């Protein structure tokens, strides 16, 4: 117990405070998070050794500098505009023509979409927002509840980390001790082989949810033949340019060309952020495509903006204070204490080491994200797993699958609040239990089965 310091104790107090205020006292999640962050600030001042003003300024500056905060709000406004212009309805008609004959088809598309987009973006918040803005309205129109829609999209937000290539995979390969033992090709094949099992389970979940919730196929008379549907609704597909353009500017040969052309301007290519530009461009294309459905007076636009303020305020508070809390926990040395716990497990039985790694990474990836957790713990976890006889590829695959849980570990995960905002879930705590039971814990179980060599890893 001497290895548990003020950082871990603060995390426990913070999470307990949110749950007590939100669930026990029936306060809104935003209010619960605000009071819990104030509690963290008090702990930071009393035990962190820094003045109150400096503590608040540092954490606030860090939170307001996170592009996810602004991107999350941009995605919510994007969804509002797409709804007002009717773009969502036209897009849903096309999607129903493609997958409406399958019970719960929108849930399957949401799951696959998170995996595919996550492979490109590498950011769970971006995957949740980009895929959720299209699939959540579709899911709700085809019978899914708003809570279940948010659960499926948030739960799969980190799925892109499971499949290569991903930013986390590259970060792991960049860790010195991993780089000396493992090639990109080996890790690519290993991740893909396990990812198939994870994706199969997530798709099976959609099947179970559809059965449990009584989701029916879209009636045949409501499914427009694809050819006719494209003629009547095809203009809505222009919003896909909002995804395609940032991808072309940052990925593949076109991305290399843009980077080379901007090489003389310091930081120019790095300023092209998919998570920021995707909602901005989709909003612009949605306005162009659905202009006739939008108001053409100043007062009309003011009313349109007012209609989105409720979602803005709630989501903005949740995202800002989540990042404030994360910064405060960093300064209280929470990650350092977790690292110490992992170090002292060296020499213990393999089972203890496996359980310790699963516990520590799962607890840390909630307040932080996959990238921060990988930077802090990858080397230590990899070394610990190698010390109990696991191969390099199994060690790396197990760690990456653990940090993929970033989107479904409440109450700190930004994707949970982004999905809830799009789905208009006013009380996000309602989806906490399902996220833990159906997504977070099963993913930890998958990792344990990988470490125990029950689930095969190609190249191991």
C-alpha cells in the first residue's frame, strides 16, 4: 500500500465524487464534474505544493488548448445543421437502401465505421464524432434508443487502435525497447489477427442488442430501390467530401505531396487536423447541399444557433472539465505512481503481473487517452510482459488492445460525452454500466486470453 500515493487516491476520490453526485444525488453530469474538479483543485493545492492561482491557470490553459474540445462542439453543431437541412434524412434513405433489410443494420455499420475510420484517424474522439454524427441519427430513426445508439458508438470509438495501422501502433513501435525486438510487419499481422476476434464480438453485440431491444428490419415498403434513392437523395453524398479532403491532405501520396509543398512553412502541415477540419467542412457542404431548407434571414439564423446552445453548453463543460481533471491528476503524479506499482510487480507470478497490467492500464486510460497512456506505460508494461516469457508480438498486441479501451471507461472518457451529445442523452451516466459490462470488461478479458495464449496471435 505504500506505493499508492496522493495521485491514485485523488483519482479514486474524484471518480467516487462524480458517481455520488450524479447517481446518488441526481445532479447533472456537468455539475457533478465541476464540483469534483473543484475537489481535485483543493487536493492539488493542499498536497501538490503549488499555489491556487497557478494550479487553476495551468489546468485551464491545458484544457482550453485541447483541440478535441473545439472539435467535439463542432461535431455537435454539424449534426444540428445536417438535421435542419434534411441532409441526415437523405443520407439515411441511402443507408437504408444499402443495409435496411438487415435487423439493426445501422448498428453494424456504426461498429464497422468506427473501426475503419479509427484506423485512419487514430483518435477515438474523432472516430466517435465522425461516425456518430451520421450513424446515431440513422440508428434512432430505425428504432434504436438514444442511450443504446450512444453506447454502441462510444463503445467502439477506440476500435481503430485495435486494427493497424494506428497512431498507437506507431507510438509503440517508436518505444526503444520495442523497436529492438519487433518489426512493423510483425506487429501489423499480430494486431490484425486479434482484431478479427474483437470485431466479431462487437458485431455479435449488435446482434444481441437488436434482439433485446426488438429492433426490426426497415419495412420493405419504406426501402427505396438504390437507383431511385440515389437519384432522389444522392446530393447528400457531397458531405463525404468533408471527410475525403482532410484525408487526402494528410494521408498517402497526396498527403506526402502537401507536406512537401508546405515544408518551407514551419508547422504548416501539422496544422491540418482531421478532427477539426472534418466537422467544419461537412457543415459547409451540408449548408450548400441543403441551403433551400435553411433560414434566409438574420433572425432565422439566430434561432438556428439558439437551437444548438443546449448541447453546446453541456458538452463543452464536460469536455473542458474532463481535461482539467486529467491535468490535475498528472500534476499529482498519478501516472508515476501507476508506473511504480508496475515496477514492483517484477518478479511476482505471471498471473499477478498480467492482472496488475490490465488493472493499471484500464484505470489510467480513462482519465487520459490511448496516446498519453502509451507514452507513459508502454515501455514498463512491455518489459513486464517480456519478463514472464511472452513473445514481443504478444506483449505489444496485448498492450495496444488494452489502451483501445480509452473510449468506454467512464466517467472521464471524452468519446462518451461526444456520443451522448450527438444522441441527445442528457444523463450520460445511464450508459456507463453497459459500456463497462459489454465493452470495457470484455476487452480486458480478450487481452487476458491473448496473454494466456488462448487467443492465437499471428507471428507469435
